[in-house]
């Protein structure tokens, strides 16, 4: 029997508890499914709140606050603090996808679904479409975006796999983001490979090995890190070789980053989290967006082209709520898409150039080294998305006249911690490729410039434009 299993610590014991109480975890999942369904279905059929509505007396505002003010920001935070416990224990889409797969047709997973670019593409499409229909503000948009994603998860479950979370593994719009953030978690389910090999002869606890179902399709014997594991606890103790274990929060990025490195993770970090997401948060506060829109509107009127100024787009294409004085023209909607994509292109490309420069300082250019070093930006990328989502939290609290004198200082603190964490990860990664202090120092100068570019985006949103 392995050392880790003969002398389990409290953390390993917690994993064993989760394994023994799997039915209770599944029960919790169905409670979350019920709450989730109520929050996306009921507000969609209710009248929109008027000026007298408050968080405590209007279900629509309460649901908006729960989803975008608490739920999503702290789901992201939980990935860093706990790994993908949300996915394995609480996620309603995951539970429904697995349930559908259990009772579905069990077809083989098609080759097209295994394409590595889906996490980036799905994140980009969902983020941009959410801005087109104002998903943070209106319950019908929430039902369309979140409900549509959930329906797709169920359909994929009914068609493919057998008791598997095929949707979560390949097509979930936030799977890639969760995978990146979970690499920073301070613990994971560790596989003792020697104990696994001994189990072929000795069995499990001296008995025949009992097969388990890994719903997120993780190859358990070769599982490294926490990026793909849903932390559901089902595999704890399997073959006397798997246990929930502490680790250094830097270990997965530094030690496994070169093996996990790929172009799609880099694209998701640079052009997704630090590009598309920034554009999605930026445009509502951007002075440049307003100036550009006025420029194009004036040009269209001067050239007698007025149809782009019409506001007859349906609500499921562009925001259309006349009763709230919130209606997108065709120009507005096109500008939102264009602004987000342009922001992604500018920030993503600038960061790619700087990360390439940092990589080159460590020797001859290597794509693996570039992808590995880029993972050092995960903390600042995650912190930015958290801050962007929390802007909704603060705007809802501001409407209720809650004092927010602390918000600016907290934002600065979060950005400072994220910058230091990213810089520390990058410094450790550079040691994998060079022992020379000068080389590593030059690489860090390029990396520091990349951090400054990211920080400039949040300075503009929270301080630069707000002060004008």
C-alpha cells in the first residue's frame, strides 16, 4: 500500500469522505439545478423591474445579483482556491449533462468534437453574444445564453458517451478558463504511480479493484495536476493510489506547463481572457467607443445611409427593450462586436509580441517555451475577469446606496497581488530554461512590460475613463 494511503492526512481524509458520500454530493447537485432553473426561468416571464424595485423585493434584480454579482465572480475565485470543485460538486450543467448521458444513446464521441480549439472559440462566441443581447442586464438574455448552453449540454449528454460529461470536456464555454485557473489551486488528487502498478498484483485494500466512473473523462492513471479534474472525489483511494494532496500553488504551471503547453491555451490567455474579455468589459465605459460611434453615425447621415441607425433588430440578436430606453441600432450592435474584436486583436497581439520577446531572451525561440511562459499570466488574467464581473456587483450595490468607498483600494490590492503572483510564476518558469541571472532578468523585463499592458486596460476602465 502506498505511503500516502497508509498515513492519510486531513486533506486525504476529506477526499475519502467525498468518495463515501457521493450520493449526498449528487443530491446537492440537484438542489443547485433546481435553484438554477428557478433563477433563469421565473424572471424571464416576469415584468422588467421599475425604478422602485430593489434587490430584496424584486426577483429579477435578485437573480441578476446572484448570477453576475455573486455566482460567476466567486466561481472563478473558487477555481483558484479549491480547484474545479464547482464543476464536480455544484455545476448544474455538469449534473444535467451526466444525467442525460446516463439515459441517452451512448454514441461514440465524434472526431470534430475533440478539436482542441473549442474552449477558445466557445468562450469567444459566448462572451461576444452575451454583450450583443446585454446578458448582464436582462432575464430573457440570461435564459437565452445560460439556458441555451444548458440545453446544449443535455442534448450532447443524450447523444454521446455513457455516464460521461462530454459537454464539459469538449464544448463548455468556460471549460478552458476553469482549466487554466485550476492550475493555481493549492491541492489536487495526486496519483501514486508505484501504488497503481502494485495494485495489478495486490488489488485494492487486498481485494479486487472496483472500477470507477470518471465522468469528465480524465485518464486517471496518467492524471497530472488539477486542470482537467472535477474534484468530485469519486476516485479518492482508487487502487490505493489516489489521494487529495497539498501542493505549491506554483507547481502545476512551473513543473507541468511545458507538457501542458499548447497554442490554444496561449490563445485563450492572450486573445480570450486578456483580449475578448477586456473588450467586453471595456465598451460600456469607453470614451473611445462613444467617439467612434458618433463618427460613424455622422458619416452615415452625411452619406444618406440611414438603415444602420434603425432600431428594429430583435432582442435575441441585439438588445431591444424600448420600455427600459435601452435599444441597440444595427450600428450599435455592430460597433459592440467590432470594438470587442479590435480590443482582442490589439491587446492580444501586443502581449504576444512581448511574450515572444521574453521567450527570445532565454535562448533560441521555442514555441513550447512561449506557451509555457505565457501561463505565467494566468493570475493577472483571472483577476481581470473577476474585477470585470465584480463591476456588475458594485453597480447593483451602488443602486441600493451601499457605501463603496473601499472598492477602489480593493481593486488596487487585487491587481497588485495578481501582478506579483504572475511575476513570481514567470520567474520560476525562466529557471526551467536558463540558470543565467542576466538572461532571466532580461526576460522578466519583457514580462513586466506585458503586465503593464494588462494593467493599462484596468486603469482605463476603473480610473482613466471614470475620472473624465
